């Protein structure tokens, strides 16, 4: 059975897409820690990041770097934090989270609520700055 991320990639579930290429897909997290909190996933379903072959892993990191650069260009922050947890959805995913302090990337923090329109605006700003 397809994961929720595969359903998002296939267009079965709507998302606020940031970028995609033939192998990777980036979209806003629906339960963000900060504005611009983005998930980057390989299009091929793989549960555990270290089960990706070396080329896929390198590609995921390089694609994530391009997305992180775009996020940083439009979301005020000191840097983009990276978290790879891999427990909640059995599909490898990288969290890219704008941060000013270590506390900003604490997953125990309350999630921020945005309207559908706010999500769309954030996604559009980031997406316009992704250089693939």
C-alpha cells in the first residue's frame, strides 16, 4: 500500500509543492514547526534512508540543499536545520526547518497553524526561488 507521501507525489492528496524533479519531491509540512518547514522525499518509496543506494542518497541531499537555499532566501532565519527521523511515515523524508536557535527544531514544540492561503503564499515564495 502506498504511503501518504507517495499519494502526495501521485497527486492523490493535495499539497503545497515547492519543487520536484524526476527523482525527488519537496512540499510544505502540514504541521510546521516554523513557516517554511518543508519535507523532501525521494519519489521511490524507501522506508529507511540508509536503504537508499549511494546515488539516491547523494541526490536527496543535493536536492534538499537547493530547496534549503530557496527557503533561506525568503524566510528570515539564521540557518536551515535538517532532521531525518523516519519513524512517523515509512517513506524516507528530510525535514528542512528555518531556525534561529536549537529550540526551533524541537519536535515537541507546538505546531504553527496557517490558513490554506498562507500555506500557498509561503510555498509560492519558496518555489520561485528554487534553482534546479
